[in-house]
């Protein structure tokens, strides 16, 4: 199932680079000079590649879409959402990540949640986490609890302790059933402990399951439970899935083996604002380690799974092996935001991506990849922009081939309509050297010019 899902996703997005680059947003690392250009701001929908003399590339993309709203889809439940993701690598080996999401439900679909109270907070690091939960759905259920996990042998061996107080209303659980459950609780501990050990092949053990208190009321029952389970959760859950007949793919990702970063600290929250039917989530984290390596190991795991499916045509396989596999994706000071709004008849969505970096195996491989994209139903109403960047006196000069149909062309910038571009594999990207010191001379001249203008303005105003 996992392989079919990944293959289907790959088939749907292979013609459009933006979804591919969004997958790379899951980790961090490169844009050494933080270069940016305002030149592409004249286009509402664009994908811009800034090529630097060291053959690294900085990607910026922006777009908006309008389409008909279909009933019984995402737009039937959600009226609008806003998402913001920022990554900042202040020092080598340490990256700060912040994430905010606001999701507003359509009132007609969320009317039953008008009285819901929901708050979830968590904090911790790579070895310990604490989660606080508060739920109050009047007339149905109330829940207050704490879940604490501690790893004695990272990444998966440790303990999980649960302490929860719950109120169940008889409107959904008959009083007799709740009373019978509480009476059988001592027997349930022994039975569940045996089942956990058996199903996990001894990798997990339930060391405690205790009914701390209980009180039967006229309309509801309130009780408190404490539990503790420990062991190797990766091996235990895998064994339990096998023993229960659930499908587990050996080709799946073993995050314990491929993880190269650690969470130094994190905090997150999820709140439901009932007055506006809005879920608001936010999180902040600092991770330590080579996030670029983490990203690209995950990328290779995903590509391996897609290739093992064996259902791609030769052109797709060649593109993966010759471009996607050797290309190093990374981000530094990355910014991504997306928004969505569903009206009665249409859905409007947009995104803004800045400073996603990649290092292809060669610039020729990059231009061949651009040609591949133009042949795979590129997005309409999007502009494709190639910019030449400069580093240390060297600059990239771009020359479009005859018949490629550029909208505009300069030495350091060429623009095409994405769905009308041709022969992009013949684009020339050359590195040229400028005269030593010319950049400094221009800068000095500019500073002197500003000083003269400022002095003249000062004396002119003074005379008045």
C-alpha cells in the first residue's frame, strides 16, 4: 500500500517542480549568500532559479490558483487556512524551525463543535517529551491527562507513562457498561499485560495499569487511570503489526537508522477556538546535526522505494538516476507560506517559497531536467525565470537557444512562459570573470554620490 501510494504521488507531481521542492522543505541547509532578487516580483506566478558560479542554485517560487469548489472534498469542510514555515540556520549544525497553522472550519459543517474545548501542549527534546491534553465536549466526554516519554536508549527504547482523568456521559456510554468496566479493571491489567507481551514478542511490557479513583454520578462517571509501558517501541510495534496480520513493508523507512539530527528542544501547541471554529497550531524547535544530510537520506529512501516498484518508464527512471538522486537539496533561512480560501463556488489558494537551495550534478543535467519538465505538462500561467548570480568577481551569463521562445532576455536573466518554452536543454550557462576591483569602484562611486546628494539636500534645507 505504501509503495502504491508513493508511486501514485510521484506520477501526479513529476511534471511540476514546486511540489517536489516542497517535499525538500522537511529538512534544512544551503544558500550561502542569502541572495535574492526583486526582479521576479512583477510576475504573480513564477518559478525562479538563480544559478551561482559554484553551480549551486537558489529557488524562489510564488503562485496562486483558482478553481471550482467541489462538494464533499476538503473545501466542503474547511473555509480557509494559513500556514507558515520558517527555518533559520544561525550557526553551523544548529537550525531553528518555526511552524504556524490556522485552519477554519465551515460553520455549517462544524456546528456540532460549537462547545468543544481542546488544548494540547507538548515540550521536550530527543530523549524526553511531555504532552498535556485537555478536552471538554459537554454532554459527551471530558479529559485531562499527561503523557510523558523517556528514552533510556535512543531512539526508541524507553518508557511511556500516562496519567489521565476522564468523565464519560451516559448519553454515549450506558451507566451499566461503565460500571462493569470499572469493576473488571483489576483483571484487565493482568489480561492487557499478557497481550502486550505476547503481541510484541516480549519487546514491550505493561508494568502498570491502575484505576486510581472513580465516582458514579447521575449523568456521568469520572475516573482516573495511570499506566506505564516500556521496551523497544520500534521492534515491539513492528512485531505487534505482524502478529495482528497488519501489513508492514520491510522497504519502509527505518528512521532509527537514518536519523542524523537530534532535537535539542521543542515546544508545540494545538488549540481549538470555538468562537470561530478554528484550529490553531504552532511549534518551535531547535535541531542539532546535519539537516542537509538528513533531508537527502530521506530523499534517497523515497526514491529507492519508487524505483523498486518498477512501474516507471525509462525516461522517468533516467531522470531519477541522473538528476534527482545525485542532486543535493537543502535550505537555509527558508520561508514558505500557503493560504487557502473556499467560497460558495470557487477555491482560491496560493503559496510563496523562498531560498530553497539545490546542487545538481552539473549545469547540463539541470538544463536537461528543465527540458524534461516542459515536456511533462508544465503549469499554465507560470513564468520560468533563470537568473545568473555573482560570487567573488564571477558571474553566470545565460544565453537562450534559438526557438526557445523567451518572453524577455538579458545577460543575467531570461524569462519564459513555462508551458511555451522549448529547447531548454540547449540553454547556455557560462561563468565569466569581471575585472578585479570593479565591484569596489562601483560601490565607492555609489557611496560618494549618495554623500554628495545628502550634503546638498542638507545645505538647501538649512537655507530655508
